[in-house]
């Protein structure tokens, strides 16, 4: 194989059969997810601007967004923002071509404002937030490596992922998406800042969920308590069909009604009141944080979609693993993929593409290694298609 593909069988207990599993999902309104979302949206809009003006995506990386929490005074029936949230947009971009200035800052600020308006629906972006764009020109050597005609790796790095998601992983992911999706129609008091921690102990799954409640939609303590109980019931009803295991749901466990402590917010966001956020501290490219699985420390959000291994190889590893599992699930429990690049070398030719298959003993006799390696090689040959899919918003990276 020309792609340095190495596939092997490993004998270990499949994730579904292990006694303990821990999975975390930070929702779209968590400050780390907001940072990821801003970084990614800015990168995509810069890419579109570069394509429109110069028919190719120029060098940029906008994966250094920082959020500094503000100060708020939430109260039942409606509180107020005391100090705005501060958002720093940082990173590198191509700022001019042949001496002609490009609207990179305008593009970045517009992308950020539109993303916040769409995602943080109870936040007044003009009054409750300060946007500071410090994106500037990148170094000459990295711009040379970025040359889109060669499409060489910008770094010596790696991407890693796996398939399939376990029941617990799917439940953690779906619980947050349900709360930040269909549940809003029935319980608009629930804000966007949601965090789910799933802990499975053998056949018992405990979901500890934090949901920010919006104060001006919540007139009093009894209303708050009713929203919490209804949220519990509706989430349990929604995810119970995904497993035969027992599910326990605990919501806003830091509340203390006797002491008057409630997770009440003005905007539905914890970043209104001192909670900070950074790109790369949240979900991995598959939307989860999974300490029982291999993970990359790289943030996919905000990295350019042409040469940046931290984005492309983490997405590629996830999708290759999914394809292999779909074709080999009769004999394979888990698929683990690791792709390693070398700076200056073509992205479609990694130093190594490692495929590990978790199977039952002797099951490897039915495993089609040639097919598995062919799937991987074909994907790598077409890895540049990821750029177009990202710009069409067909792929999520957190």
C-alpha cells in the first residue's frame, strides 16, 4: 500500500463490555463550545471570502479564540448584565495580496456576530458582549508550506478517532442535542449552556446534566423547580429508547433550594457570569470528550481546511473508522484509526495510517484486511474533498 497503511487485530475488552465508561458532551452554549464555534465560523467565512476574491483559500488559522466571562445579576422574573463578556478573536490570516488589503477583519467580525446571534439567542450581542479582533498576518514560512497547489501538511502531527460510538456515547450526545433542539419548543426557559456527563457502571448509566435556566422566563422558585422536573422527565423519555440499561438523570446538582441557590442566568449562558472559554478545551471532532478512548489534544475548530492536520486528520480518522465499521461490523467490535503526517509531505500520504480492530478471538479470520486497507487508501486519495464539505457546512468539528 502506497499510503503506509498498517492494519492489525488487537485483543482487548470491547467498550460495550467494559464495566466503567465516562463520556462528556459540552453543549453549543458552553463557553468552550462557543469559542470553537466562533473559530470555525470565522475560518469558513474567511475561506469563502478568499475563494471569491482569489479563487483559492489563502493561508489562515483562527483557532485562538478566548472568552473571558462577564458579570451578571440574574433574578427570577429578570435580572441584568453588569459587565459584558469579552471575546478575543486571535490567530493568523492572509491580510493582503500583492499589496492590496483584504477585508479579513470585517469578515471575521461579521462571522462572529452572526454566529453569536444564531447560537446565543438570549444574548444581546451589542450590549452584553465585547468583540476584539486581533487576527493578524501569518509567518512567511508557514504560508509557503500552505501553498494550495501542493497541498502539503502544515505540521508533523496526528489525528485519531474510532467507531462505533457506544450506547453511552450516543446517549450523551443525543441528550444535549435534544435539550438544545426539540425541547426548546416545550421548555423555552432552558438556555443554550448545557453540559452532560455520562457515567456507566456496568448496566447503569448516570447522566449528570447542567442546564442554564433563563431568568426573565422564570417568574419564581416553583416555576424553576417545575422546569427542572419536566426537563428530567422529557430527557429520560427521549434517551431511554436508545438502551436497555437503566438510566438515572440528575439535573443541576449544585442547586440548593433551602439556601436559595439556583442555576439562573440572564442569557442562558454561564459565560455571562465569570465562566471562561477557549478553543480546544471542549469536544473532540466527534462531538464528545471520551477519556476511555484515544483522543487527540488538537482542536479541529478554526484550523484551515486545506493543509492543517489538526483538522483534516481528526475528521478523516473519524470517517474512515465509521466506513470500516459499517462494512466489517459482523466481525469487528471497535475500530481505532491513527493518522500521522510529516510537515511538507502530501496530506494524502501520511507517515503511517494505523488501523486497529478489536475482535473476538479467532474472528480475525473473517476480517477482510484488503478491503479495510482499500477503504483507507481511497479515503486518503480523496481527502481534499473535505474542504468543500466543510465550506458547505456538511461537517461538524465539535
